[in-house]
C-alpha cells in the first residue's frame, strides 16, 4: 500500500518538475528582443533590427543571424552602389542602345536626333535643337578633332559624365573653331601640347562627344559637318557619317534588373579605377562584380542584386524628387536648379554623390556651359515636380504655368514634359513635339495681351488653349524642365521670378 501511495506522489513530483522545467525553457525561448538602440551586444541577447531579430549567444551571432546580417550588408551596398554608378551605367546604356538601333559605334559616325521619336529616346533630351552624338574609345590613342567655327553647343564627356572639354560657344574656341586633342586616362597630355592646340585628358577610355546646332540657317549643318575633321592623331581624317532620318522608337533609360549590373561589370573592366572609386570597388566585390573576373553571381547574389537595383532606384528617385541637397532657386517657389554639383563632381572634402544623383537619375550629360552658365552663355535647367500648394503633379489633374513675358535669355526658353518613370519625353500617344514641348521660338503659340504665355498640362485641354497644351495620360506621373538658353542678368540676380504651376479646376 505504501508503494502504491509513493509512486503516484513521485509521478506527480516528476510531472511538476518537468512542468517547471518546461516553463523555464519556454521562458528562455520567449525572452523579448531589445530595440537596437538599447542593445548591449553582450552575452545572450536578441536584438530587433530593421532586418529582423538578431540573436547573440555568449556574445556570438548565431549562424542564422550571421547570414541575415550579410544579406542586409550586401543589400545596403547594392542599393548605394546603384547611386554611385548611375552616371556610368546611364552612359553605357545610351551607347549600347544607340549602337543597337542606329548602327555600330565608329569614329566620325554620328547618330543624328531630329524627329520627335528619335529625340524621345534620350533621357530628358530637348526637342528644340538637333543632336549629333558619337561614342569613341581612347585606349588605342588620342582623338584628333578640327572643330569648325559657328553657333554650336558641343562637348566631350568621360563616362562619369564629366566634361572633358566644351566645344563651340562655351568652349575655349568661343565659337571661332579650333583644334582639339583628347587623350586617354593612362596617356601623357604633355606630349601633345603645342601652340594653337587645345589638349585635354579624359578620366576614362570611353567618351561621348557631340554637339547641338544653334544656327537656324538651313545650310549651316551641311557646311559644318563638311568642315569637321575627325581622326586618330597623325592619321588621315575619317569620312564623317551621319546616321539620320531613321525616325524610330528607342530608349536610353538606364537598364533595370540584372542588366544594370551586367553593364556596370562590363564598363569597369574597360576602365582604370579612379582613386575615389576604390572604396566602391570593395563594396561591390561581395556582390560578384570584380574587375578582371567574370560576372557569375550565385542565386543569393542574384536575389540581392535584383532587390538592390530596385531599392537603389527608389532612393535615387526620392533624391531627384525631393533634392534635400539643393534648395529651391526662389525661396517661396517649387523650382530648383537641377545641377547642384561642380565640374569634377568632387570637392576638397567629399564626392558630390547625392548632388550628382539628383541630376543623373533624371538627366544625362554635363558641360561647362550647363554646370557654370554665365551671362549670355550656357544653359539653365529648372525642374518642378510640385504645384503652387506643394502637392505633387498628377496625371489626372490640369495645371497652368504662366510664363512671364520677360524671360531673360539671349536665345530662347523651352518647357519640356517628361515621364517620372522613364525620364524621357512623355508618351501620350499624340507623337508631336508640341504635345510634350513648347518653346519661345514657336510662332503659333498663343500669347496673352501682356506678352505672357499660359501653358496647360493635364488629361484635357481647357477650351481655346489647345495650342498651348501638353497631354498627360493614365497614372504616368510627370515633371517638367524649364530651360533658359543663354540666361541673362535678371536670372542670376533673381529679379526674374518664374511662377509655380497652378491647379486648374
């Protein structure tokens, strides 16, 4: 009988002990995670982070938490590397897509963009003046250019989209014409210096160079191209070739997805690494992008790169939409000057990373005349993405911009409509210049009695204003660039003020 009494008691005690142990074990498992800012990083600890809960055991990260952190670190690197490399990949995209649609790249060969569809392929191109664009490579020796006199805006740029030199009105020739020698990054420019020759060195082997014709004389183009001499240094000038009149649809908007990283890997293997980019080369190495090695990302890297390029573009779009590094040009207006960086994109203390992202996500190219316009020379680029009340533009609402009669330019002003998605001219199905671009040279735009011009943007034109109207469709968000060609003093001293867009009921 005693055994019968003791056994149930023992079982009960054991059950109680097991229950207490289970409760204790459960209690350990359910130890709450501490916020990241209160973490001690000591002993056994669970820490809440933006990338999930990380667990320490005896000061060490568990294997699961270790992998979470590597994934988080690489995602951060990929998204930031997108903004760092945006100027570079944007130019690679333009070159590759131009080659695909307008023929292979060759010295002295220019893609000529004149028609609406041709220019619509360029990221925030303008629809006012024709473009002549050529890509070249300096790895086998310098480029020699005899540039004719005349009213042109030209430039050569390295593949970080920094001006190597301006040509034409804003160049050292001041529109009088001159001889230019452009050498590669590992060449010695001093070897080529001589009187009457402009010698410049590019930081990259790949360059883009070209010009816009500003002279309105129909005969000017033919005479200019005939006088333009292009060759390898010491060689015979090549026969210039113009690829024109194709009038075809194409796109130079920077690649997305894995194509973005393939383009980056391709171009870094064609170029020397600048001192300022060595940290970034270390950042992208764990992602599988290594100079001198094939690009063969594994499944994990591919997932992170795919997410990183999308996250990076969101960050770049946010900077371009809300440029916290650039103040509005007039304190009480929504307009901001899109170019807020210096010519070299680097100062004594920093690389102008965010400043150049604001521009190179939304646009392409830079030149002396664009970055540092002065009275009567160069161009100004003012962007607006909000109306007078500070609300973002919508494709389903109608807005009016009243352009003052006295816009201070020595040449002309222009308003161009772009898609916030592609950053190319807005695709509204109309396929005409005026449907997405209006400028002061147009003779048929409607002017008010006081000389002002009302421009309307939205899904429907207000009655009687069809000639001053640019159409939006669906949910394709938009923005505009207001260009001043050869700005005058009232722009610089801000006595001229451009009003904001007003929503129209």
